[in-house]
C-alpha cells in the first residue's frame, strides 16, 4: 500500500521536473545524507534539490507552493540547532550556486550566491586588502547564505559586527512567488512589505522595549530593524530569520579592511567564571576578539592533534586579540590591557604561527569539546548570550544548574560578546534521558531570561530553542512573530516548526546510538575508543563538517574523494550519516549489506585522514573495514578482494619466478586478462615484481663490522620486500652509515594491510598477530624497529591494537619507528647537503594521519633543500585507485594538488614520496620516478 508521504513525494518530484529542475533526488541515500545537520535532530526529507541557477530556485519554490510541500534552505549543513533539516524539500545551495559574482572595491561590497563558502569569499576579497568581517569557526565550509540565515557572528564580531550588520542587500523570493530586492537603508515598493510595515506599526511599543537590547540578542525575529527610526530595513531584518520567511537567491555583503598587525594577549584564570568576570575590564581596550577557552579543550587538542604553544597557568584562558595599523600602538594597548586584567598569569603571542595554532584550537572547539567528558558531550544548549557585564554571574549559576541536574559541560566561546558555547553530556540514551534534556532546556532558558539574555547568540533558534521563546519574550512579541510569518509565508511552508508554531525541543531527536542489539555478529575490530560499539563510533560525527572544507595548503588529508566530487555522499560526514541511518534501521534497511551503505563507502580511500583531521576523531577507514567484514562473511567477495586484497600473499609466492610473472604481465592479452581477474581498471598499469626480494639481498650481504650504535631491525614490509626494494636497500646503507648494525627478520612478517582495507579481518588478525609475535622480542630488548612503508607501519601503530586483544601489540605500537624518527634521535648523524635542490614532497596519507610527519620534514629541512610540502591524497590509496570503477575519481584526487605541483616544479626538482601507492600513482599518471626518503638520504 502506498503511503501518503510517498504520494506527496511523487507529486512534488513530478512538479519539480515539470518545471525544469535538473537535480531532483528522492533516493533513500540522499534522504539519509540530509536527514540531519550538526544538531541533535533527525528529520527525513522527501526530496533533495540542488539548483543550478536562480531560475531553478524559483521553480523549486513554485513547485512547493503548488503541492503544499515544506521547503528548507540548506548551506553547508553545519547548523547546530536543527535549522537546516525539514520534512519536505531540502534545497542544497552549495553544489552549484556557490560563486562570488562581483567585488566592488570602491563600494567595499561583494555580490555572492547563497551557497558561496565564507573562505571562498575571503580568498576573492583578499587581493584587494578586504575581507568579510564575521568569521565563524566553520569559516572553511559555512556558506554566506547560511550565515545570513542564522545571523552568524564568529570570534571577531567585537570588531566587525554580526552578519546582519554586514548585509547590504538581498534578492529573495517569497512562497507566493514574489521576487524582492531589498537593500539596507532603502525602501522596496511591495504590497507584501506594506503589510509587513502595518504589523510593525501595530507593535511599536513592544518592539522598542523588547528587541535590540544588546549585541548578541539573536533569538526570534530581530524586529528592531523594521522600526521607522531604523528606516524599515528589511535586508538587515531578514538576517537571522532562518529561512522561515523567504528563500534567498543572491546577497550583497559589506567588506572591511583587515588590520595588518595583531597580537594575542593570553590571560590565565583559576576558572572560566573568573575569566568571564574580567571581560568588562578588557572591552574598553577595543579588542578585535575576546575568546574564552576551557583547559580541557586544550588538553584534548594536545592529546590528539599535536603540540600547543606555551600558555600561562590556569584552568581557563581569555584570548584577547588587539589589532591595528600601528604595531607600536598595538603593543602598547596589549600591555595596558594586561595590566588592567585580574588574570593570575599572562603571555603575549606575537608569532603568527603560534597565533594560528591558538585560533585553530578555538575554531575546533565544537568538535574537541565532544571528546572532553567521559560521556558524549552534545550540542543543544549551545550559544546562549547575556550582556557581558553579567557573564561571570550567569556562568556560575549555569554551572550550578548543571551540577544540580547531574550534568557536566565544557564552556568556551565569545566571552567579549557574552556568548557561551558549551557541549553537555545529556543522557539521551538512558531511560528518562529525553525528559532530563527537556527539563534542563527550560530551566536554562529561564536562567538566561532572568539575566536579560538571549537563548541564541549567533546560531539561531532552530528546533532546539524555538519552543522556549515564550520564556524570553512577552505574549505580544510572540504574536508579532506569528503576524510577520503570516504576511510572508501564510501557508507555513518555509522551514516549518522553527520560530513560529515551533516543534517541541525534544521532538525529532536522533535515536539511541547503541548498535549491539541491532547489528548481527561480533565486530571484527575492537573499537577501543568507543567501548566496542559500532553505533557509538559512527555517532562520533556531529556534523561540524570540517571534511567538506577545501584542504589545499592545510597539510590536511580528508576527505579526498569529496575534494574531487563535491558530493555529500563522498564526505566523511555523509558516510557517517548513512551509517547512522543503517543503525537506526528505519530509513536505511538491510544492515551492513544495505546498498546505500556500500554506495556511500565505495569512494572512501581508507586514507584515515578523518581519524586525525576530524575534530571528533571519526575514523571512516576503520568503519569501512568493519562494514566490508560484516557484509562478506561467508559470502562471495568482489574479485579484487581475492587478488588485490591478498596482494602480499601473491607477491611472496611469485617472488621466486618474478621474472616470468613480469614477462606475462607485459604480454598484452595476458595483461588484460590479469587486470580483469584482479578487478583492475584496464587503464591502469600493473606493478612490477622485484627481481629478488629485499630480504634475500640482505641475507647475501656482509654486515658492517663496526656498528657503535648497536642493532636496528629493518622491518621489510611486503611492498618494500617484493616490489620497491631500492628504498629498502638505501635504508640499509643510510642506517649503516649512521652507525647501526642492520638486521632483517628471518621470516616474512606482513602487517595484513590489504586484508584490513578489504574487510578480511579474521585473516588480517592472524597475519598481523604473526608480525607482532616476531617483532615483540626485538622491541622488548630495546632494539629499534624501523618501517619504511607508511601504511604498513601505521597498521602496527593503530590497527594491530584494534584487531588483537594482545598486550604485545601495544608494546610493538610503541616500539616501531619511521626512518626519520630514528635518525632524528641519532646524536651526531648529519643529513647530506642538498642546498640548491628543490624537493616536492608528498606525505603519505598515513604519515599525515597516523604516524606524524614532523620528523620527516625536519630531516629534509636539515639538508638545506627548498621544500614544497603538498597536502591531500595522491588518489591511489592502495587498491582503491586501481580498482575498476575508481579510475576517474583517483585521477581527479591526484589533480587536486599532486599532479599540478609536479607539473609546475620543473625537471630539476626531486619528488619525494615514501608511500608505494604515491610513487605508483606518480609513475602511472605522470611518468615520474619519485624517491623514498631513504633514497634521498643515501650518499
């Protein structure tokens, strides 16, 4: 029997296509991808539309009007209050409507599409010495349209104001089909706006007394902008209306000059409340930003991300940024602000690299905060604001409220504006957890209202706070909201359930995360960081969306396939959403074998970039291995799993007749048949087996007599042993030159990498267990174990511990080193002088995500060479890039950074790539013979 929802979906899909909208997607996969944003809410849409033009936006609005279908506008999907989810049509502006159309330098304005990413606008404005002032922490992926919808602010709102303060003009269409062009300070002739003015005239007293009381009063409709003394400024008013009144088609925003000199005064306090007390004393110095940060967030960053610049003692800090044109005046202001503070310690940060790290910690606060508490820290009560002079008192009372409810949270945020971000360990999975959540939300709202504050200070109310607005505003004000909605959206089709006639705060919450009662079979991986719970693991993703940011120049990796395709399904976030829906089981059915799951994971390169780049530690490579393991247990696998997934086995048995195998693979007919049998794309070359393994070469070699530094074990992984032996031979010579006696294992010890990435986890456990057993005695004797292939070494550092319930795996993980790590700690060793040489360096994904690349970079810098370090993935990623169906994406990933860099480097540059996959990709696509670091250092 066809449901009413299915009938309604058919109607609107038919109307959309009839009106010429091209990308109309009502697949289960698309609906799963867009079922949530960065909030706690899950709402399944009927259809997703990705308009290619303004005309298609207008057609989408018309189709929704004709069929009575709700319409929700969506930017980057980073909304944390459920602002960007809806039951009808979700319109995704980021795919096509994402351009900067014009920069007017004289007027200092920019005209952009709604889906234009903030960072793209900044890049376009930067050559003119201009920038868009507001800068949310998600600036690398949030859209200007989304910022306008939620009235985003960011860290530097003290200097540049909210997004509403920077809107010059908007082009919008109402649900009635009326197109309006409204400008700040100008009056647009329109019957609809005339009716809106009548509503305002009837509520002047309420508007003048209840609205615009302080800068971060973002909750509700900002009706103060419609006052006659404000010029009935509809453009500014529409900022913060969360897509509930009109649909945006274009925006003109104000640009500002960026001061050239900045210093950060870091002030330490005994508590975050003490830091809040100090804010009023610091504001007179005119800081560009005044941000609060809890020490627990810094601790998580230090543990999972890397080193942190020196910070003054304290349990919390204020980052007070002073900017200006005169460096002397900036320094003087910093000193005076420091003297006026009540901090227990302070430090001035002038180095731009240290400043960048501090701001990165602050920007990743939302993700890092989710990892600070024993239980999961969640959004919900996220960005309440009070007047800054009341912030300290409010924060103490708020922390008392948390304690009384048995909750905990980690505060941070825009202290200079009185705006607090916090993630709280709501027990939503526990019995009665939703009731605890609802009760707390109402109590917290009453507390904020008692201080004259706002439930939202920059992210909008969405589904999380709209029901609470009656605690902040009078009944007359709430009625004005309804009247405004009736004028502009009388049928309540635009983002219904938000602001007017709101959904309950505890409705539409995501379901329980536990997967143990839903998933059939024992997990192949232990998922140690998530208590062995696959559901808990995939729910690490909170939707902050760093995976959809452009990572060029960031030294980041994730998410390679998304960088190439720009499809939501190919992002870490998108894949996590589908896995979450698989666990929920209502939309995506079929468990691990669901077609939607495999389609979403198909283009995951297993690069593990998300494991390090994602602030919440989402590890999609691990989840993909588990899905493949569960899907194919006891079933016929794809051909590539039997050949590419077991490549080390085939290499070992082929090694004695490598010459014959190579001859066969060079024969056209045999080569094509071999590709077909292995599931390899016919456009790919096949790797050549080494004529003699590294192990055999080493056994025939006479060891050095003089080895003052003692023994070192060179672990010959399968790729170094049977394919790319030259790097291994060079490593032996380099280590011997450094004073070590180099040994190799008597028996082959594969790490099982290819079995892991193809989900053959039972066999992988046996293989890596054998490697751990062989390496463990050396580690326990204090003999350094050096690995050369980053992906294989990364298995010993991480996957082996997840696969094996064996304490020896932990010991081995701590006792294996990269070549550069060992050389860096070898006192007296000197790298060769390569002054005048240019190195184009492609770190392997697992160097960037698991092993770390700092030691490698330091060794190369010590050569005196000029280094161009690339970021991103090479695109081959083990078996991924050679498998049939992946060739185009593999090449597109390589074209993101790697191939343009080597083409532009010139013939004199040396390309360095430790990864066998990276070198293979370079050889295959650019005919470049890249070197392993060991070969570069080999005298």
